[in-house]
C-alpha cells in the first residue's frame, strides 16, 4: 500500500463516519 492510497482511504473513511454520525445523531438523541 502506498502512502497516498492510505491517506485517501483514511479521508474517505473519516468522511463516511462523519456523515453517518450526522445522519444518525438526531435519531439517537430522540430515542
């Protein structure tokens, strides 16, 4: 694995996790 690939993968993962948290946070707080 190259460093650039790892950085891109890390960025995509962070973005995905952030999106999921933002989408699910209201539902979790209302539960």
